[in-house]
């Protein structure tokens, strides 16, 4: 398991050996100073080589040879945890075993933009794609241009597959505004600089196309290479096709949304069922079914998520589109407000009619504060993360699993191996 990016390759080599400085006398009008960073060779670990928490044999060789291992693939029975606060320049993506709470793999990414743009994938071998992130590499402003990349981490993690985006790119980072197609070929995102859709061909390592669509977005509900989204002002659902050249083209619109439709900032998608969940800002809950393409009949909300005891906050839908989980605060103030209160409960609903099926309070989950929730890859379990009661002045993080069919608790573990507190949960995606 390797947790650092390429720059760790320099850590074991003295600074003097890394910097090659050439300069001429000050009287020379052509004088200049150049700093180069040569590549540092590294190899696979062998006998006597320790990685991570293992002890390293001291041989006396100087500089010490650099060795790296390969990431352990993310399992279909695992959940992902993201360490780092809102807008952090670096974030750690942990593969969590919900049966033990142990972190089995870690990838460090550099989003540096609003909500992190991170996708994790179930893998079979270490060389399969593990984590994709849209990243921004500083410096900026008078210190130089920022580099915008889409990076896919796998293998030894020191050599991610990077696609450089144009300087004008501004990836929209709210959850649901970007996606990786199920075949793993394209990264698709709404772009705030373009006011439209930008497509990155992950196989060829280049941007393949973009289209400007003002007044729509910013959701990317992907069914194969077909993208669906909303146009709030015109009350339309939008259909965009990514053609064989990787270029997005508008394919159609359907004015099927109600006149009082209000959109939202975040959304989730049921990959197996091709259904999208949108809990609008006024509480109306929509489940859009794109199995047969754009709906032709008017789409109505299945209900309203309003609750007299508090305000709806985070929401997720499971893989087969049968269950919805919505978190509620202990205040009627909107959770995006600075005074939005704290999450007090999670309610699970039937995704067909918004019938409440089960309510979990903090006490039911054995936590004192709520952090995040996510469904398992197969959609059969709901995981809730929060703070366990304090022990010796510290509150360990507790991950609790509930069976979707019965609603009963099936697991409860303490996270073990994370560096910082896990701030959010993600469901790994399955590439076909």
C-alpha cells in the first residue's frame, strides 16, 4: 500500500543531490539560474524491505534505495471514506472494510476545489483504476498558472494517469455534477467556465470534446454514453449523447417538470436502475427513470421531504433504486446555513412513494454526532458514520451498517488506520 504522490520519490535523497544549479557570473548579461529535478528510480520491495508500518532494514547504503508497493484493490464489499475538510488542497481516500473498520488502502489526491471531485472503483488487480480525482495543482496568480488535471490512481500510485485540462476549465464540483461512464472510458463534467459539458477521454488521455448549454445542469446522470440533466427555468429534462469521437451533442429535451419545480445543488444516482434522486430545495422528492430515455409524460414528485422537527440535509439512493435515505437536522434552518443545526436522525423511505420505512436516531446508531452516510455497492446495506461516545477524552469514529431489507443493524465498528477524521463516505463504483 502506497499513500503518497510522486513527490515522495524525492524524500529519501539529500537536497544537494536533487538540485542541479547552474549560474554564470553576475557580469554576464546571459546569466541565469536553472533548477532541475531529476527522476529518482524506484523498485518493487524485496526481502528485508519494509513499507508503511513495517520496519525497514538499515543497510548503510546512501542514498537509500526507494521502494514502493502496489495498492490493494478496492473490494465490492468495502466503502470509501474521505479525510479532509471542505476546500482542502489534499485529501486522503480510504478503502474501509465495514466488517472490521480497518483501512486497507489509501490514496492521497489534490482536489483543492470546493467539494472534492473524487470517484473510487471496485478493482480486481492493483493495476485496475482505483481512484479518479479532478485536481488543481498550485501555485496560482502572480506565482504562476494553476494546472487542472484529471488523475486516475492505480498501481504504485506514484505514476497516476494524468489528463491536463485547458486553463479555462473549471470543473463543477457539487456531488452529481460529474461522472465516469460505466465502461470507464469517459470522465464527464459540467464546467463553470464553459457553462456546459466537458468530456475527457480517459483511454487516450485527452479532452475529447465540449458543448456549451446555457441554462441547464449541473447534473450528469449517465446511462452508458447518454447524459441526462435538468433545465430549471424551462422546466425541461435534457438529453446529451457522447458520440463515438467523445464529443457531447445535445439530443433532445422534454418539458415534463412541474411549473413549481425547484432544483438543488446536489444529487445522487442509482446506477443499476438508471434512476436519479433529486431532493429539491423546497423538499419535493423526484426519482427520474431514464431506462427508456427521456420521459415523455409529466414527471411529478413522489412526495415531500419536509419534517416539522428539522430540515432535510444529505440524501442518497441505493443501487437498485428501491430505497432513499435522508438525514434531518435538529433545526428548521437550512443545513447549508452557518446556523443549520446538527443532524439528529436518518429516515429511510420507499423510493416508489416516499413511504417512511425506518428512522434511526443518533442513539439508535450508537453515535453522539453524525458525519455522513452511504449505501453499499450492491445497495443492500446503509452505512452511517459518526462519533462514538468519548473514551479518555477522544471520540473514535463509528461506522454502523443497517440491512436494507429488514432495517436491522448488522455491523458496528470503530475506524482503524485513518490519519485524520473521515469527513465523508462514498460508494465505490463498478466499471463494466
